[in-house]
């Protein structure tokens, strides 16, 4: 058993309000510079919707992630022979149109235009070539258009869904959409790492964060294609690829990443997971329906004395083990089984998990505006405004049972707390709801408190992490830059 530690994340979609504060915090710190204008390491998408870049979930188009061939995982993008040809022409590479051409405005025209009868305007111009452009798309062009027949209808997840299921999502009277923030998943079986011809992408041993060595990067852009989540970007100014670094300089000083710290809805949780690295290959060979459960089995119990002893033998510090025992991610993913990985069928073993959105309370069959909890609430999932099938295609590789189980637990907690606070549900009904999902009152209370009332220390359990230079004991700045791609006070995402 080869135990490794991984800084992991949970996003609670039932709490996201779509304010984009996380995106702006990341943009201001990391990508507000030439060549990175179009990059959004953190973005918030409206679902149903096409996302950013457009239809990133369509892997028949983009060839991201892994697929099974003869029982073994292979990159969907290419094999060794195809990689040579793709160096010169890669048809799966997203174009600028799939993102958007960044623009600004000629504000000088507002201030420097001569006096006249006409009102001066600031025309939009491209930030790439400085020429006037017509704005036709943006980083979140379909924001709040979950029922649009122009944008949301092109969501790849709607393929093969029934007309009745689509009607639940697109009925104007009962329109529903939700927000889904996305950052790099820092996967255990990352496609970008495997696809890079120059070996520039690597996972940090101490926390599993995926980084790009800027000294080694040659701008082949295979990482952009191979990442099924399209969270690796090409900097057209430096000729290097860049991606989310999970704000590791902040983690090294005990601070949460910028997008986590600034989150208004407090939907984000960060903690450590211990996993068995020897199980990675077996975990990606199972069928789609088994992927989530197999990934959960890789995650080890940090309270198990055998796991603790093996972790210490693997060189994991006591402080990291203690952080794993306090991890909110472990509770959501492994203990409560509420959080699910995004598109596990890509077989990258993502380390960002999502609690599916449960709102709205009213089902699709209710015509009155009365909001009350029905005794037969569990069967209302069949008529939910969010079809379970849609969520399972997003978070469980089509396994409806896993999503239904998570929803039933969330509903049981609602019934339990409603009996306690509102009183329109009896104690017997609340106990029956908990018993139906095998949950105790203590567990329901713990889920409620970590979801609704967590403080900063409960949401972010940051492991003790030394600076990469201190860990490697590299004291010569030039030697350190050559080995890691960055200096002590410089970030590895920049072309230094």
C-alpha cells in the first residue's frame, strides 16, 4: 500500500449564488496580464448551458480524458504515433472562437474627441491585435440563461434525454438553472500530465497539486486538448501553457486559495485526503457505473491505525495526518457520500467533488405556489425540477442511484431540521425519513452544521506545508529555478 496525501476540494452547489466573486479574485491575482486575458482559471457556469470554453463536455469534439481500450486506459486524444502528427496539426485543440477574443474599449475617444454634435463612444477593440471587433461571445455569455433555446439547448448533457426531462428544465413557468464553479481538479490520473511531450507538467509530492514547469514547457498545447475540463490554457504572449496552481503560495502560509477565501456563498471546502496510489490503475479500469465507488474505495480512513502507520512509513508528516482526520472533504466524500466527482467517466480521478443542488423545493407536478413538505417527498425526486438523469450524467457517469442516494440524504436532513424549526413535520416523520436512508440524528445534525454553520477553520483545514525550496533543500536560486521553474518569491505559472 503506497499512501499519498492530496489537497482536495468540495463545492456545495446548493449554496452557490453565481456572484462570480471567486472568478474576479483569481483573475486579479493570477491572470490579469498580457496573453492571459482570456484565461479564467476559476469560472462559474450556468447549467444547463454550454460552459466555457463552448461545449467543453463534448469529448467527441475535444478528445479529452481517458478511454478504455482492450481493458486498459488510453488517452482519448492520441497514442504515441498520433502524438507525432498532432505536434503539427491538432484538430482537437480549442480555437479562440471556442473561448472568446478578449477586448477592451478605446476610452481615449471619450476624453480626446473634439467638441461636436455627436456623442463620442468608446469602441471595443481586440486586446490581441488592437483592431476594432464585434463582441459576439464572452467568458460567461449564457449566464442565467438556463432555459434558453439558443444557449442551454446546446448543452451536451441533454443528449439522449427524454422530451419530458427536457421540459422540466426548459418550461418557462418552472424554469430552473444552477451555478457550477469550476477550477482545475488536480486529478490523480491527470490527462494533461500524461499528454505533455516535454514532461513539463507534474504533481507536487507533498500535496498533489498539478503544476507546469515553465522552463520545460515548449508550448505544444497537448495539455490543453488532453484535459477534459479544459482548465489548461495557452499564453499566446509567452508561448507557454498555464493553469490553476491552487494558490499554493497561500497554502504554504496557511491561507485558503483566493477563490475559496473570497467565496460569498461559502460553498467551498478544502482538506486533505489520504489515498492508496497503488489502486489508481485498477480504479480507472472499471466500468462507468463503478467509477465513483471505486474512487471512494481508494480514499483511506485517516482514523484507521493501520492507515496511519502506513502513512508514516510513506513519509507523510503527523501534521498532514491530523489534517486528514479533520478534513471536511473526507466527511462529504467518504463518510457521508454526498459529494461526487465531475464527469468521472473521463477517468482522470478528479480531486474536486460537488454536492448536487437540491433546490427548488417545489416539484414539477405542483401547480400551486404552496411550499410545504409532503409525506411522500422521496418519490418527488421522480418529478423534480432537476431531472436526476441530468445530474447523474454530470456527477456519476450516468449512475442514477448514486445521485438519488445523495439527494435522499439531503432531503432527510431537511425534513429533520424542518420538524425541529418549522414544526409542520412530526418527529415520527422526521425519524422515519432518517431511518429510510440509514442516517442517525447526530449525523443529520453534523451535515446540517457543516453545510450551514461552518466557520473558517471548519471549511478550510489546510495541512502544514513547507515551501518547495525548503523541502528540497535547494539553496542556490539559479539551481532552484532550473529544477522547479520558479524562484522563491515567484510563481511557477509565469514565464520566468
